[in-house]
C-alpha cells in the first residue's frame, strides 16, 4: 500500500514537473497568412508594428516563449511610442505586449506540444491525476477504521508550514501570477486542453479555460480525498458532492455550452458582488445585446443577489453558498482541506478581518455605484475620478491579487480561506444576514465541552469556536461558512450545525449546564 | 483589597479566577508549577498525535490574564501556613493570602510495583509527561513496544496515542472486560472488540507484577501475573489518579484521600477552599463519588465557589450527572446514571440496543418497578444534553424517553437515524407497541 502511494507520488511529481516546464518550451512559427488574420481580427492600424513583426517574427522559428514574447512586446512598445510622438492616436495598440504575445503564440505554436495535444495532456494532467489517485486511494485501507484521522498533521512538512508547504506556496503563487499577468506563458498549457475546449464551446482554449479545467480536475481529485477522509461523516460527503457538482456543471460546463449556443458566457451561481464585473459597462452591453437570454441573465443576477441569496441565508445560513455552492469555497474545501488549521485564531486577526472584509464590500459597492452612474449618465468620471480607473484598481487589487494570488496561493501558509475570510464582499454581505437574521446556528451541547481546542484549530475561518463552546454559547458568527469541520473533529459531540427557530438561537450563558439549576438561573438571568 | 490566591492553574482554579474577576475587583493570584499558562489537560493526547500544537491547547491568548488582572506566578507551593495565612514557595519565597483556593489536581497512581520508578516508566497527566513520552517514544524505531497498565480512560488514550505512531502496544487490563466497573457488559464488550480492531494487544484479566530494568536502569520488560514476560521500552502507568496534596500533610488542613471540604467547598479552616480533582466531599452527593476527577465537575466547583467568595454563598450542588469520552473512534456520552452489572443496584434494569454491523449502541437504565428513566449511555450517537437534563428533572419514564428519542438526537445533519430500530427492539423486549415521535423544535426549546 505504502509502495503504491510512493509510486503515485513519483508519477504525480513527474506530471507536475512536465506541466511546470511546458510554459518555456515549444516552438513558434508565425506564417504570413496567420499574422494577416491577426491584424485583421484585432484591427491593428499600426504600420510600424506590422512591419516590425513582418521583419522579425514572421517565418522565423522561436524556441520557447522566452524568446518570442520580448520581440512582440518591444515591437508594440516601439510602435506605440512612435505613434504617440507623432500624435497618431488612432494607431496606438492598446492590447498589452503580454496579451499580444499570447495571441501570437496561440496561433503560431508548432512542434511537439502543439502537434501532440492528447499525448501531452496525458503527460501532464493524465499523470497528475493518476499519480494523485494512487497517492490518495490507498488511504481507504491505510487510514484504518473510519473516524477523524488528523494524525501527524502537525508533524508533516506539507501540513505544518515546512519546506514542502513553502514549495507549494511558491508554485501556487507563481501559477497565479502567470495566469493573471503573463498569459503568454500559459499558451502551451492551452494546447493541452484545446480538444476539450473545442468539444464544449467549439473554440480553442484560452488560458482561463485551462484554469477552469484544472480547477475542476483538482477539485475532483481532492474531493475523492475528502470522501475517504470523512467517510463516516455524511454531512461532509453530501456537502462535498454539492460543491463539486456546482463547480463542474455551473461554473464550467454550462458557460462553455452557452458560448457554443451563441449565448453570453455566464456562471449562474456566481453572485454579485463576488462577480464584481457583473454591472461593468461591457457586460451590461453584452447582456442587453444578447436578446432574451441576456435579459434573463440580467434579471437573474439581480434577483440572485437581492432575493435568493439572503432568503437562503435566512433559512440555511451562509453555508448554503460558501461551502455548498461557491467555486472559491469549493476549492478551499477540497484542495484547501489539508491546510485549514493555519487560519489564525487570535483576536487581532479577527479585528483585521472585520476591517478588511467590510472595506472590500464598501469598495465593491462604491465602484458599482460609480459604474452604474457612468452607465446611465454616460459620463466617465465622478467628482473627477475616472470610473474606469477605479474598476481597474479593483480588478487588479481585489479580483486578481487578493482573490487569486493571495486567496489560493497562500493556502499552505495562512490557511484555505484567506480570501473568503478577509476579502470576499459577498461573504461580508451574507455574514450580515447570517448574524442578524437567520435560522442557522451551531448549537453547543450544554456542558459537554472539555476545551480541547480541536474545533478552533480546524476552523478554517479562524473562529475561536472553543471560546463559545466552553461557555455553552451557541455560535452565530457572521464569518462561519458552515463547513461542519468543527463539529466533525469535536471528540465530545459538542457542536451541531442546525437550522431552527430564531428564538433561542443566541444563548449567552455564564454558568454552564450541569450545575445546580438555581445557580444557573441566578447567574444567567442578568 | 482582598487577596485571593489560587494554587493550580487547571480548569477548576482558572474557572474560579475568571468568575471571581467577573463578580468582583479582588486581587487574584494563581500559582502553578506545571506551565506558564492554563492549558487543556484533556487535549494532551492530540499534541502527541499531531492534531494540534501545544499552544492550541491553551484556551486563552497570553494577554488575557493581564487584561483581566489575574496575576500568574510560576512556582511550586511547598507549604501552607493557615495561621499566618502564608504560603511557602521554593527557595524560601513566601506569599500572603486572605483567602486560599487549593486546586492542585491529581497525580497518577502508583501501587508500589517493583520497578515503577525506572526510566521509561511514566504516567500521563502533565505537560512534563507529554514531553517525556515524546522523548522516550518518538517513533516505532526508538520504541518497539509499549505496555500500558490500567484499563481506564487515560489508558486507552495513551494506547491510541502510541498507535498513531504505529508503536506496538500491549494493554494490561485488570478487569475481565474493558472498564466494566463502569460500563454495562454489552458496551464493554463492544469496546474490547474495537480495541483489538486497532491492533492493540489487549490482555484482559491481567495484572502487572513487576517491571524489569536493563543495565542502565531503564525498563526493558514487564512481568504479568499470568507468568508472561513482555519485552518493551516504555511502560505507561494509567491505573487511575489520586489527589495531588502531599505538600499539605502537616498544614493542619483536614485531609482524607483528598482535601476534605463541605458543600461550600470550604476546608476545616475558614477561608481555605479546595476544588477540582483534589477536593473530597465529606459525604458523597447523590450517586457521585466523594472525589470527582473529571473536567466538568472541576469547572462547576470553580463556578460555585466564585459566588461564595464574592459574598453570595452557594453550595456546590451539581445537577444531573453527565460525562463523555472517546474510545479510539467511538464517541461515548452519558446522562444520568447507568451502572455496570458490577455496581448497579437491584432496582436498576437496562435496555440495550446495538447496531448489527456498526460500532453503535445505547444502554438505557430505568427503575424496574416504576419504569422511571434513570440514565442513558450512547456510543456512536450524539445526544442533546439539555433534553436529557430536562427529562431527568421531569422524571420521565422510559417509555416516554424511547418515543421522543428523536428530540434528543444531536448527530450532524444527514447522519443515519436509528430511533426506529431502537424502538422496535424495545417494543419486542418490553412487550410494548410504542412508536417514534417526530422531532419537534417546539419541544426542544420549551423550557421545563
Ligand atoms: C490525559 C487526560 C485526559 C483527560 N480527559 C478527560 C476527559 O476527557 N474528560 C474529563 O472530564 N476529564 C478528563 N481528564 C481529567 C481532567 O483533566 C481533570 O479532572 C482536570 O484537569 C482537573 O482539573 P484541576 O483544575 O482540578 O487540576 P489540574 O488540571 O491537575 O491542575 C492542577 C495544577 O496545579 C499544579 N500544582 C499541583 N500542586 C501544586 C503546588 N503545590 N504548587 C504549585 N502548583 C501545583 C499542577 O502542576 C497542575 O498544573 C483527563 C485527564 C488526563 C490526564
Ligand atoms: S465555525 Fe465550524 S462550521 Fe463554521 S467555519 Fe468554523 S469550522 Fe466551519
Ligand atoms: S472540539 Fe469539542 S470538546 Fe474540544 S473545545 Fe471544541 S467543542 Fe469543546
């Protein structure tokens, strides 16, 4: 069994190594016809750029993106500065060098990777999946009898912020940086999943498709791990199935198929303000131009945020979204499960959390207000502030860096819910509803708590669950995403997530059950 | 300002301190020798098993004590001088008090076995014991067999700990079945099976005779009363605990096995109190033992005593008994009194149900004549404390409890429910035709 695990690990690492090496490999050869197409498609008017590419790129072999990308970038830069100098603003190219390099790369990939997509898929994704499953499946036997299996979490490098954790950290952060800021290096990855993309949407894959596909693969494999680890706990089994379903069907398949049907790309479960660009001008325009379905999406998006989300939170708590439906939550609960213990439980982080998350919510609301104002009045500034630059700032700082790079990249060090806890504006909104108007609570079982601290340690949202449990107080914190792990790891059966009458939901107690009835009444009355 | 000094920073001492602070402005000092800060003793096992780090066992952040003006002194009290209201600490230091709370907990029993003080022989009680275990049994190469002596709750925890590092474990249990002085036989039997499932070499009805040393004064084997010699490098002594009160011997404070206290938790000397594991009631309260060495009672004594010290004298009057534990993967809860065959009185009858394949069972105790519900043990099913507490207060009969069992279920959502199976067995055993009532929030939240 152990041997199978080790072999699996090796296979996984080989797949990962190939995947990691691919961005800098490959051959690119841009032919004249393709370039003319690009020029036409992108409506490029810069003669300088066209000439420079014709001279320096077309018909030449480039070994790897590292050699192609600078040529394309500098061609754009040189051409643009020339145009600006000559005040030929209509010729300036607004596509960034990286995006242009990605575009050129995508169209000009030749050589082994581009010609052997299926095989290369197998050597990366395929090996990764097989290796990971070989590593995970033997746990059915190795973990022994079903029950909580957290043995060794704080002894192992990977889960105790050791060197493996730091390697994973570096890998994840770099991966997100490439995805958001250096898409040209993702071009070779897109080749691997072209066949899949084409079979779904009819189009070749872009780097976001790679991400979407990978997200589903990672979640599925890690969900298998969840099923094995928590096989005694039906709540975890059902919940994991739910997040997996919503990710694969709603976030991945439906939007791709909608594109095939000439509809707008839309994830029906992605609610504003998490879906922060829902009200951006380009999106509204696209929806309004897409006929009936566009209008439906527009209405759905608004109803989802204003009615469905809060009503569901009233009945079930914010968990229905955060740990049952949401994609960010889905990754956190599968890939992130081994890291959940790293969220800080200190009072200080709670303070930081409240400032940050409500700050982001405010930011999102103000930005959206400006966006709508600009949309309806058709003025691009408010009080001299450009709406566009506020949107860009939000997209960069919150959308890319916070939600992506920090949100997932920091899993191995700061736990799996950094984004959900400190950043997500939707979570902040749901939190208000959960705290003040909801039937959800985690009931504390009378006086049974022994203050062991398992619940607090494994709460991914950094809630000091024990602080409530040992006082016999129910937990009604706005940040609780209802993952149910505190209840799972409690060795004394103290915690139960449940939806019940609002009355009696909050039960401050000074003296705990088990004591003399008079004493409890005396002390708890005031 | 009145100076309250507490010896011992365990759950009882700390609870008392916290509640005194809530109720008053008195000066509070806690002296304790084991650790700088309060930690949860019950969680020691999880540190060795790698579920938590030691810092996670500390329920309060380090700034808590200063903020609440609870002074912490790390020192050992060697003597108490009640007359001068003075404590003697190590190196001749002293401390004066106005009121004293003794909350010094327990220490592991040693029954005078030959070799009990050898290296590699230890109990499991303190942080130091944990460190010792980490040093002596870091992995299965350094420790190729451990023998645990004494089949109680701490013994099985120690076995689980060692097994988490795949160290082979032999478990010597004096009783013919695990913990059968407390558990009825069906349950005890199920735990026997579960222990073996975890590849623990359970030796029932077996006593320790002596521990043999090697040339370095380290334990190398144990000899049992079955004539067996078992080679090992670690011996865990977990045959119960006794109050940790040796330092009080000549103080004039009345001692039995523990510090003798009245219902107000006061010793024979006015203004000196004892709570937690080290306190011994003159008369047992109800079915309770005079010394109650569990977490919850330590906490409850702390809560009650704080009231008394702050001018609202309260007797320690614990409500209905409850407790819980975990045997490897099986959670156990108990409410009210369920006695084992060895200890139960004549009028107590049991209804037992066990799942056909899973390690799940319950035992319900009731009065043979009146059918009054006396208590319940559950294994692998969580129950709602408040509901059982209420049913016990209301003196419900066992039929009622069986019908409304769904109200009491506390398992996580989506778990399988067994009330139907339980009641059908109950009906066939008791010749009744009861049916399970649907869970009702209204009943659950109605105050008795
Ligand atoms: C491994 C283990 C698991 C347990 N699990 C459970 C459980 O699951 N459920 C349950 O109900 N109970 C459990 N218990 C029992 C429970 O932990 C004890 O009942 C409880 O901790 C007692 O608290 P206390 O405050 O009375 O004393 P303690 O926690 O023992 O605290 C007393 C403190 O006083 C210090 N001290 C003693 N003498 C002196 C002195 N002269 N000067 C200075 N300091 C002194 C000691 O070093 C110690 O730190 C467990 C115990 C152990 C050891
Ligand atoms: S309190 Fe419990 S259910 Fe809520 S987020 Fe924390 S671990 Fe999950
Ligand atoms: S895990 Fe359970 S027993 Fe431990 S501190 Fe949390 S609620 Fe209490």
